[in-house]
């Protein structure tokens, strides 16, 4: 049997499994950021005027922003002028079937196991696959269309449903929210758009796979999901990225809007390229995700499994505006080698009788740094608000770090807020117990980590839960502290 | 760089700096420390809510009064008014500081032996002073501590001799007095020599105070190997008093430090309680209770720094907030790389009674070692209506029932007090406050 040290070394030296890159002709914007770039993107995407103006407004705000300094890691300098803001596979007009899609692209998706092909449609996942910046294939649209559900690329939504886009875009994450949200609003290239009409329960999990491909191309996705009164939708987002030596910036924005009695469930499995074992390269995953429960009895639930990226920095939040609305956040974040995760959530209680629940599980190995940063705010009129927060950290190896920064703010004397956090390592007694029963150390650790993360993994839809478990197992099997 | 609009007082301090920098007892080492701290303060200025450490506390209103810098001249108070401030039943050495200046004529000072008490400036020639003074408080990123280090020249030096325990507890009375706006700054250095122990009851009280005061005090407390201390702080100011207090404790091997902080009255109280456990076997317990009413703002920041392997800490802060008052609790447990076998616990419980009361709680963990047990918890809630109802069904009036519940809430902390007279006294103060 391997010694602990060997197992640890193994773990820290394991290289990224999905590292390959595809050569496809790219249609790029000139490198650099200025108003011309934004006009170029807007022109390329044949956007209406209101959107261009909105982009320019965001850009002007972006120019006034300073880079934040409050985060719990050193922010690498990002040269926004060295990024190419638009790259799209050369368009072949109006793709109707997969046969028309670039075969090399399809092969890439196959390699990633994305269910784009016929037999994979049977698995019941409608995929809006984003290759770099433009959606190239959308499945199940017709079936969803029958129910009145709109599930398309952002660009298409702008063209065919401009009123909906105009009504909701930027209402949850305004362009002035933060520097990366402003940047995204200015230069976002594409993304997904979902609208569920009143009273409709979306019959399948909607899913998008993101994949960064072009070198030096920042990926600026924008997702907007609107669940109208009494509707339900479950949305999946997952990513893998090819290996790359240069750092790449990923600054996406996700906005969720749940009206009265609606429910949105948003799940993420994130496995961007984390950099090599020296901490070189890797993706900067700086994402702004926020949902709003606009109507009474609305519910938004975030679930995330974060295993990739050199730096993961995001706080999916919920604004609980409607009375009796509910917000949930379930997270597993795993960092190894030199990875950094500064993640958590924001629950803003505005309505009466609102409830929120936060379960965060951090796992740090190698030299990974894992921070939970969460805000629970109860406004003066949010009577009888209720929050439960639990954040646990698991440390594997003596050079990693686990940090907890909760912010608990209450202005209402009827609020009941609970927070608890623990930090520990995998108990030697637990390992010993497993060994005793014939389970080797490697398997025991996988077992314990899986059990530790179970509460979160259970929230994932079936297809994702399997992938997430596999990811955790790949990253952590046999890591004994 | 001046980053805030807290300018008037800042400008006044800068303008008067020549006058404020009379060398203290011609001591070059101290003077150098002051100058470097002054540089830090010039750079930092006063904090604004944009600073993470001051996110919830806007200091601006407390900087507005046209403060004069409190001088070192004695203030005449008669001994009987001081005796009234003694804690009933507590037989203790009484040390009286008025506006930060030691007044031996009002104090009951110990004979030579276990305890040595000196005005700070008189101690600056001592080797103990040279070894410890200014060594523990860092001024590079701490606005008020920088200002204090730069300007405070009065205060107290207290030393407990090796292998001894003073025959009585020390009752340290910090009085503030005056009728015009004053900025009061003082600095204490307490050194507990190896295997000594000390019971210290610090009390902060206004006396004939009718002008606004801003107190900026700093205390360094060193526990050398095997020393132990029970440290009580009873903060009971009035509506004129704004206080910023920085207490820095350094613990050597096998030391025990217990801190009991009671924040009762005072328009504004900010406590920075920093404990650094710098050697194996150190143990600290921090207990705090804040009862606020009216427009009070009480802000407790604690920082427990586990620097070496094998240390323990336990922290428990509780608050009851009435009316429009606000409370802030920010606690950090910091475990440095290599500080294995650390066992740290932190808890913060709050009860909001006032409809417009606010609480901001920020319990933090920063852990850089894997073989540790660290946890924290924070709750915010109400007085248990069912418990109140139960008491009332037994014929207990509503007021009494509520008072009983608050006492029960505070009991977890008051029961830790080992000095009976202090416990009785604090319970009485809690009663008065509710």
C-alpha cells in the first residue's frame, strides 16, 4: 500500500485530465478594450440600439472602477487591453441539424461527453452548447417550444424576444454592481436565455456546457433565466476547459428572476483548468451570480461544485423580496495545488417570513486556499426572517488553508439567524475504523469526503451528481491528512 | 495619504504636532517609536466605513466635537467621591487614573514586593519597559493604535514579580472628567513575570463629566512563562463618552489569560481585544457581554492569534440590544502555519429587543494548519416568548420575567467570574441596565 506521503504526492501531481485544444478557425475582435471593440461586438451580433447603449453605459462605468482589494487573496494584475473580447467559430448560416455543425467541434463535445448526438438526446438533457462565444447547436427547442418555454442563446433571444430581454436584463445584476459585472455587460458575447411561461413546469433539466477554447480569449457569458408565475425550472451549468499556460479570465454574469410561486434551481459543476502543480496558468473564474425572488412564495436554489480554476471568486446570492420567499445555497469547493477559492453567498432578506439556508463545504488540499465568505442581511421590514448557515472545512495536508468570513447583519428584532462553522481534518480514527473493516486508506478517504459533501451532492440532479462525485473522487482519492 | 473626510481633528493634530511631541523623559527609544507611529497615523488618518475593520462603525460623528488634547496636569478630586466607586466587598489595591494620569493621592498603592506600580513615564528607564513597550501593538494598519502610540505619554506601568501573586486583586479605576470636549489618550503596560498571577479589575467610569470626550487608550499586557491573569473590564460610561480601546495581550508558554468584558453604558464603545498566543501551552478565554439601549453603539473586535502549536482558546460574546442601539461583533481566530493541535472555539449570541436595534456579527476563522479543531457559531434571535409566558403563568410580572430571562442569558458569562464581589457587582449593574 502507498504511504500517506506518496498518496499526497500523487494527488498534488495529478494533472488535468481534460487538457486538449481544438483548432478551429476563429473570427476574432481585435485585441484590446475600447468603445470600438464594444461597437464591433454589438455590430457582429446585430444588436438593437438599446443594447449597444446599455453596453456603452456599462463600459463607461467600468472605466471608473477600481479593482477590489477586500478579497482574501492577491488579485493578479489583469491587463484588459491584452484580451480579445470576441471569438466565434466561423458561422455557417442557420444550422438545422448536427450534421451541419463543424465535425471537429462535434468531436470535441464527444470527447467531453456532452450529449449532443441522437442517442444522447434520450438521456433527456437539452443542451445549449457554447463553444467559446457563440451557441452552435440547440436541441430540444421544438419540444420546449410547444410548452411556450424559450431556451436559446442570448443572441437569439435579443433578436426574437427583445422585449423580454429589455425588461429583465440587468435588473438583478446592474452594470454598476462590480467591476467584473460592468466588464461583462460591456463586452458579453453570448450566453443562454430561458423563459418559462406562467404555470409551466419545465419537463427536463436545461443544460449548458461552457468551454473556453481560443487562446487569450476571455469568456464573457451572460445568462438570464426568468421563471414566470407558478413555473418551475432546473438549470445545469458545467464546464471543462483545455489546458493552457496563460491565465484566462472568465467573468460571467447569471441573473435569475423568479416571480410569484415560481421556483428556479440552478446547479453548477465547475472544472476549469486549475493550473499546473506549480500554480502556473489556470482560469480566473470571477463570476457574478444573483437571483431575485420577486413574488411571494418564490424560491431560488443555487447548488455548486467547484473543483477547477486557479482562482474561483463568486458569491451566488438571492434577494428575497417577495413575502414567504425562500433562498438556498449548497456548495462544495475543492482546492488543491495552488488553487484559490473565495466563494460563498449573499442572502438579502427584504420580504416578510423569508427563509434562507446555506450549506457550504470546503475541502483544501496541497497548498489550496479555501474561503467561505457569506452575507446574511435582514432588512428592517423583513419580519420573521429565518436563516440557517452551516459551513464546514476539511483540511488535507499541513500547507493548505481554510477560512470563514461570515457577515451577519440584522436590523429586525423578529429575525432568527443561526450560523455555525467547523474546521477539521479527516479523523485518524475514522480512517482506522475503515481500515479495520478492510477498506483501504484511499477508498476510506473517498468514502469520507463523499459523505462529507453528501448534503450538497444530494441537491444536484442525477446526471450531475454522478459527474460531481467522479470529480471529487478523481481529485481526492487517497488523500490522507 | 489622507483618505477620509474625518479632517478637522486630523488637521488639528497635524498642526499641533510640534507641541504634542515634547520628548518624554528624554528617552530616545520611545521617541523613535512615537515618531514612526506618527508616520503611520499621518498615512492612515482616521478610519472610515470603507475600511474592513470599521465597516459597521462610522466613527465620523465622534470626531466632530472641537476636542482639546487632554494635558497631564492633575485634576483635583476628593477622595470620598472615589471611595464611592469601590466595588462593595472587594478588598483590593486601588489605582486611580484620572483622564489617563495616575493619581497616587487617590490610590491605595501596594507596598513594595509583589506589585510594582509606576506612572508610565517614570518607568521608561526600566529594562522591563525597554524590553516590552511597543513591542506587541502594531501600528502599521491600526489607525487609533498608531495615534495612541504616537501621542500618549501618560498611563500606567504595572509589574507582578516572578513567582508571586499580589495579596489582593488590583482595582484599576479609569476616570474621565471634564466639562469641555477632550481627547484623552493613555497607554498601559502590564508585565506579568514568569509564574506570577494577577486579578485585575479595570473599571471605566465618568466622574463629573459633562463635556464630550473621546478616549483612545491602549494596553499592552505580557504574560511570561507560566503566568496567569484574570482580567475584568467594566465599561460604564455616560452619554458624553466615546471610547476606543485597544488591548493587546501576548502570552508566552503555559500561560492562562481570562478576559471578562462588560460593556454597559457609554455613547460609543469600540474594543479591540487582541490575544497572541506565542508559545505552546497558552490558553485564553474571552468572555464578553454587551447590553445596549438608547442610541448606543458598541463594537467589539477580537482577534485570537494562535502562533505556535498546542494552544487553546475559547471565546464567548453575548449581546442584548434595546431601543435603537447597535452592536457589532467581529471575532477572528487565526491559526498560523505550523500551529498544529490548536483547539479554538468562538461563539456569539445576540438578542434583539428593540424594534430598531441592529446587530452585525462577523465571526471569522482563518486557518493555515490542518491538525486543528476550530469552530464558531453565531445566533441572532429574540427573548423566548414561551419562556416569558411560562414565567407569567406562575404569577411573575412581565418586567420581572424579562429581566429574569436576560439574567439567564447573561448567566453563561457571569458564572465564569471567580471573584464573588465582582460577580455581585456586575449582576447589580446588569439589573440597573435592564
